[in-house]
C-alpha cells in the first residue's frame, strides 16, 4: 500500500509512505494484535522506517437493511482501537 501524504504544508507529491503488515494475531475471541511497518520516502528516497503495534476489538452485527448489506455484508465492525509506535533499539540492543 502506498499513501501520498496530504496537507497544506508542501508535502503533497514530495513524501509517501508504504505500509507492510507484519502480523495479525488473534488475542481473544474479539480482539487482535496487528503489527506493521511504515517506510517513509522523501522525493522517492527512503528516509525512515517506523514500526507500529495496534490492539483492536471487533464486534459482529448482522446487517438489517439493504444498504447495510451492501456496505458491510459481514457486519464486522471495529469498536475498540489502541496503537503505538514501537521504540527503536540502539546499536547493541540495549535501551
């Protein structure tokens, strides 16, 4: 996935981000841990990589209308989300 950063600060067309999903692990019957990395580019040159972790909780509601069925046929919704950037380890692996 490539995302071009938007905003009125001159980054449009100059910066982009690629996202790589590393893992999705079920933590319970309703929650998942998701890990991913984001590679940032400035003028097409890699600038930095960030690693992220999120915990999300899902619920399932059966679609009751035709519009709901069209928009979300499985009726799966995220109703809880928490994410944080992972801290980079310095050389040698000691914080």
